[in-house]
C-alpha cells in the first residue's frame, strides 16, 4: 500500500483519484484475463486419451472402494461400540 499523502488542493485530490481509477481499471483487466484463462475449453481428446482416462478413473474408483471396505472391516467394530455407548 502507498503511504498516506498530504493533499492541499482539490486538483491534487482529483489527480490522485484519476491515478487510482487507472490502477483499478488495469487490475480489473488483468483479473479478467486470468479469470478467462481458467475456463479455457479443452481440445477434443483422441480415442487413446479417452481410453487412458477411462482406465485411470476406473482404477481410482476401485482403489477408493477397496480403501472404504478395508476401513469398515478394520474399524467397523469400533464405530458400532461408539454408537451403542451414546444410546
């Protein structure tokens, strides 16, 4: 941030206001460009990329399923005992 300024005339205030307006406009333009770059449409993938993505997502789903199954098996009794104590 800029340090405080001592303004003596209305013209100095107007100049500072115009300078701040230009900075704000420049920042808004920069933010608009960055925002637009976030939502760039991807190019169409080839069949090979589609199959690779499908296999990758399938492997992640199987891994997540096995993790949940293992956690329920190992900690399922603990959770049931905690539920009984609350009742």
